[in-house]
């Protein structure tokens, strides 16, 4: 079975259970999952909604990042899924998970995965604020 077990961009609700199941393994002593949700405030302004857009290469870049994390850390399995389209406050925008033999390396690998995803995968966020303004945010 491949180390990178689930990668995707979706315009539908994300499932934490699906992400966790993708990295479950009898050899895993540590499974760390990060779920990023749409919050109701940013820059001291009330957020009323947002949308995510992705470049056509985004899924391939997401896979590249997951493979890079799998090579850098002692990873058993990796999963990463990001939403596209319109999201409401409280919706999950991204979910990533890593399983490793031990918890410390699982935490470290999961943090590296979400940080690298946000820094390099071409996904853009358009936030809409209650005051009628909006902003585009570089990478997811």
C-alpha cells in the first residue's frame, strides 16, 4: 500500500473520519490529524463567508508535498484533502493526517505537512467581511 493514501480537492464537505481511516495502520502508534475550519473573524473583522479557488496543478502539488513529507519523516501514511468553492463559517476547509510509529514524529510530520501545504500549494482564499469588504489570501 502506498504511503500517500488520500489526496484530493473537493467541492463537498470533508470527513475527518475518512481522513483518519486513510492513515490508520496496525504499525501506527501515533496518528495526528489537523482540521482547519472557517472562522468568523480575521484581522479584527467579522467574516461572513469565503471561497477557495485552486490552480489546475493544485492536486498534483498537494501530492508532491505529501510525498515530500513521507520522505522527510518516518511516516507510515499520509492524507490531505482541501475544499474548493463556497464555504460557511464552521465548515472544514482542509484536513490532513499522518500516521507514524510514535506520537512525537507524527506531530512533527503533520505540522510540516499543513505548513508546507499552506506555503506552496496554489489554492487561494477569498474572504468576505460583514463590512462589505473582501480580500484574497495568497495560498490556502
